[in-house]
């Protein structure tokens, strides 16, 4: 059993090492963070969707934006499209599960907003459909994926593709980058001096 634990931790670290070595990922994350801060400053918002573990990620990331991560500051405008069970069941039941995020993009999205789809395969139909509509509506589309980026890689304007084909490792790296993403948006939006008292978080 311990050998399984060691192997899995080593695999998770190796995936993160590969992420660390990938300059494109760092460059894309900086670009995305600057763009997100600018979008939010001008009244736009971030919409986030994912399935399974990535649905939990969507909610986790949005909770950091609406609450706080590294500094005490005003709430930032972000919405997880995974949380309203009435919408998910109504649209899933009346249309199909492939439309549960697309419909919410139609309802809530506006030109200039950002849609972030989190999908380890990059191929989940409900995410792909939401990306397509978001593109048509003039949102900026972003994909967090793994493997070869799947269909999302061809559709999204910005892509972060974890260099792994193992779902759990892709998810683990996504979470690390999602925390850094929120941290960088706080930095871009409020400036380093705003966060000079991180102990405020303990209050
Ligand atoms: O958390 C896990 C596996 O670690 C699962 O719940 C996983 O997220 C689900 O199978 C998803 O449906 C996978 O979808 P995707 O990442 O390919 O879009
Ligand atoms: Zn999982």
C-alpha cells in the first residue's frame, strides 16, 4: 500500500515538474490573469464550467474570486455554472445534458466576458458546446485541459494543456494553476501594495 502512495505522489510531482518546465503554460497563465483583471475592472465577469472533479474545481476557483485568496479585497465577479441543480436538471431533462452549460452561457454571458471550460479530455460535449456559443457571443474562451487538449484546444482562444494523459494528475495540476490564477488576478487588479498585509487573512 505504501508503494502505491509513493508512486502516486511521485507521479503527481512529475506532472507538476512538467508543468513547471512548460514556458507556454506560464505565459498563457500570465496573459489570462492580466486579461481577467482587465475584464473584471471594466465590469465583465468570469464564467466557469466543468464535469465531475472539474465541476468541483469550477466552484473552488469561483469561491476564491468571490471570497478571497491571498488578500482582503472587494469581491470579484465570477460564476460557476455547475451549482444550480434546478437549471442543471431542467436543461438536462428537457434538452440534454450536452446543453447544461451552453444554455447558461446564453443566459449569463455578455461580449467581453470570459468563459473558462475545465476538461481533462478537452472533449466533454457540454463544455465544447458552451465554448462554441461563447465564441459566437463574443466572450473570450479559455480551456484548461490535458492529453492533447481535445476539441477544446482548437476552439478556445487561450489553452492550458497539462502535459499528461492521466486524469487525476491533470486535475491535480489544474488545481495548482487555478490557485495561482486567482493569486495573479488579485495582484494585477489590486497591485502588490494592496496585498502587503497577508496576515489580514487571519483576522
Ligand atoms: O474526478 C474525476 C476523476 O478524477 C471524475 O469525476 C471526472 O472529473 C469525470 O469523469 C468527468 O466527467 C471527466 O470529464 P472531462 O475531464 O474529460 O471533461
Ligand atoms: Zn477526481
